[in-house]
């Protein structure tokens, strides 16, 4: 089985639940285990929230106030990529393996990338290569588990 979709979304808070609902609907229809679906949807929510908050746009000199979400369900794996047109991650490679969250327990920000890494089997945080104006790319994947009655799993 192979399913993929891509969304071009405005950098607005209302776009985050839209992406999450589309992913959850896809997973439900395919028959993915609800716990795996929840982990991926939470990681997607964090990645989209980062793109909305830090993703550039006209007010920061970027080309647009938009970001892109792409999801691939291929065989036993789901891969999700969120890219924006913001300033990207700081140089030095630290973005590729973020440290454990350093935010205080009461802080409302600063945990997203660590949470994505913890929820996924593999996560990558980098910058778009050759993109005018930069831009961050957050990608992550997870091995899928299926419900017993999964309709799209080949026998």
C-alpha cells in the first residue's frame, strides 16, 4: 500500500488542526493502530506549530506566508515532512540532533523538536538546500502498526 498527500498551508494557527485532522483521517481509513496515529499526529502538530511561529513570510522577508506538509505512507512506514520559508535553523548542525528540551517545566515553548524526536522512530531537522531565503525542514518517520481489521493492508 502506498498513500501520499501534500498540503500548501497559510502560516496561520488555524492550519495546524487541519493538517492534523487530514493525517488522522488518512491513518483511520488505512487501518493504522490508533496509538501510532496519535504519536504521528502530535509530532505533526508540533512541526506545523513551529512552521507557523518561525516559518518566515512577508513580514520576515520570506517569499510567502505559507508552509508545506507532505505525508507518505509507504509499506510499513509513514514519513512526514514540514518545510517553511523562514530563516531556518541556526548554523552549526545543532538543529540536526536537538538536545533534550531545556525549557523549564512551566514554559509554554521550547519542547517541540525534542517531542518530535521522542515520538518518531527517526527525525531530521535541517535547512532547505538551495532555497532562496532559506527555510527549515522538519522530517520524521515511524514504523506503522495495523489494526486487525485494517482495510488497506495487503494479505
